[in-house]
């Protein structure tokens, strides 16, 4: 399948969810156990766009695998069940001829795809070694404060002196209304995460072109940057456990993303990759593109 068709398939999946009134970037974590979708062989959580696709499919089980992985575990996919598309990158090394005639090694990334199935779509699947990971006593607001306190050095100043929430790239500061002005304290932190993701794009940090190169409100570049911030904030909200209090499924909100994604079919994959990189920057984890065929 060529890249264009992969973009189309991923977009169709997300657009279908939006049309059903489902917010694909915000999924509550169930109380008592970690529900992040992961591959049951590698144990790795899905990242980037795959995180949002798998976690918005509505299954209780967080465990996924390919057809062959399921077969290797003694299971089978029930008749009539459909797979969920995930994307990943494969790299190929080639020899590129230089102007002087020398050959130089060059690595080329190629977008690929695979289909996976949730454990609930299977029969006879032997996952006896898989046990739910129980959370210790958890305070979501305390978790938000811990994430905030451990942001990398050099993040911008937070000012509580405005009735609007925004990040100023030119002056490099975040402005938020006071916490008491929010109906829910969780919305305050989600908004802070949103603006913090914007701030990662500053030229002194990740130098993200959707932040530094935007020309005017409402253009494609601006829409992609907003999607980066929303996806990144949603990931951090899920990470801290406040996502179930911040879900926005309003018709206006969802229709806005529908229009943007229909306008640019590459936006979703680009934004999800940039959002993952921004989250990894804030959480001080190492960013890498998914290069697995799980």
C-alpha cells in the first residue's frame, strides 16, 4: 500500500470516530488498572497516532496483537471481526551517488502499516502471564503537579494575570486564568498541558515549524499546531489520570477537527508524531518513531 492510501485509511478511521461523536484524543483510564493499549508480545505501549487509534476503539482489554502473534499464543480471531490499522516506519539503507562519483550510505524511512486485533476479538487466546497492573493509591491533581514540577529546565514562566489562556512564542511565557476561574480543576491542568505543548515548539526547544512558521490564524499550519497541542495535552491528561474529567465531545469541537482533517489528510500523522515528541521532551523520555511491525 502506498503512503497516500495509508494516510487515507488512518484518516478514515479517525474521521469515522469524530462523525460518531467520539473524541479520539481523549479516553478515560479505568480506575484500578493501567489501560494504555499495548502489544501483548513486546509489552510495549502504542505511541503516536497508534496510541489514539487503539485507545479510542472502545475495548476494555488493553492487549493487542497481530494475526500471527495471536495464532502463536494458541488463539484465533473470531469470524467477522475486523482488524485495526496501525502505522510504523521501516528504514532501508541505500547507496546514493554523490557529485564526485563516490557512494554514500543513506537511510530512507518508509511508512508501513499492519492490522492488529484486540484480545476481546479473539478466542482461545492464552495470555495467562498477563495480569492487570494495579495502580498504587493515586491522586490525579498531585500527579499533575508532579509532572509540572519535573518539566525540563528552561520551560517558560507561567503567569496568572489574564482571562485568556495562551502561549506567547515571541515573549516565551504561558498565561492562564487563575485556577479558581475554572469549573473543574482538571480543566485548568489540561489547559496548562495544552499551552506547555505549544511551548515545546519554541526555537530554543524543539523548534517546531508549525509553531515558529505559522503565518496567520486558521491556516493549515495553525490547525496542525493546535492538533499537536491538543493531542499532547490529552496524552498528559491520561498520564496523570484527569482525562475522564476533561472530555469535550461538543458538536462544534468535533466538527472543527473534521473540517481540518478533511482539508489535509497528512495532518493527523504529522501532528501525532510531533505531539509524541513534545510529550517525550516534557517527560524527559527518549523520542523515537515507531519502527516496529507489531
